[in-house]
C-alpha cells in the first residue's frame, strides 16, 4: 500500500491530468511512443505542451556537446514554456521515455486559457519551480557525487516521479537503456553498465524484467522509503 502522502501526490497528479483533458480540445492531443522526440534544442518555438500521461525527459547540450538531463516530467506537467516568453528557439530537447499523450497548444490559445483560469498561472509557476529544483539537484549530483551515487539518486528521483509500490522497494516503471541512463547521470554507457551490474550484485537495486526496483534500504531521499531494517 502506498503511504498517504504518496496517495495525495497521485491524487494531485490525476487532478492535473484530468484538468488538462478538459482545458483544451481533443484535436490538440498527440499520442507519443517511447523514444518519440517532441522537439529538439535549437528548434523554432511554436507551441507549449502539457503532459496528460506518460513520461518526458528534457535534456540540454552544453558548449562541449555533452548532453545533460535537466528534468523528468509526467502527468499534469507543462513544458516548452519558451513560447510564453517570446524566445525564438528551444532551450532543451524533449524526448518521450514512457509512452503517453501530450497536448500541443499554441501560445495564443494557452494565453487565452490563462486569462480565463485564474489558478493556471500559479500551477505553471509551481511547475517551473519544481523544474528549477531538479536542475539544481542535477548540477549538485554531477559536481559532487560519483557515478554510483548518481545512479542511486537518479533511481530515487524516478521512483518518486514514476514509481509503483513493490514488496521491498519501488519499481520504476520505465524501460530505460544504459545509454539513456548515461545521459541522465552524465556518464558513458559502458561506465553505467559496469556500475549497474555492481549495484545489482550487491543488491542495492534489482532488475525485474525491463524494470528496475529501488530497494527500501538503499533509497536516498525517496518519500516511499521505509525505515532501514535491522
């Protein structure tokens, strides 16, 4: 059973997703398969998107060409907010990492909705604040943590965002390749493969089919975590 605070977050996410459904016409819905690209860094800005279901990763390439994950998004989240501030080009690349549906909305239509829904600007501000927190945490992880620690913190964040309660941990219900995980933690596929194998051998995480399970004892900051067993 999920803890009550987790259920509250799930209820809020469900509410935001349902609000998205009623906010915009059905013809603006866009189904996405895993691996689909919504837009790329440097593309012209033409719309803002809202997640109804599934999972989206936002990445950014630095001046050296290194790709870094800056946010994980799910139901009820907004992205592509450059459209609201008159920026001509995309700052990030948006990739679907868990099949779902988004709404792709013109800045004009979104602006009209903001004017008619007084609560929408606050939800957008909250969304952007959480995004900033994710970026800050990513920068700290890359600066101060080794690859193994970054992997555990990554799975912890994914568990809090996309996790499903498991008998002895939280299952991250995303099919992630080692190359994708490498981007998320700022490392190479080969290095990630070696550290994941080590974490599995030492029972820090477990692989069940295509999904990883973050064990309670090794959760770093997860709200799902139970007290460490003696």
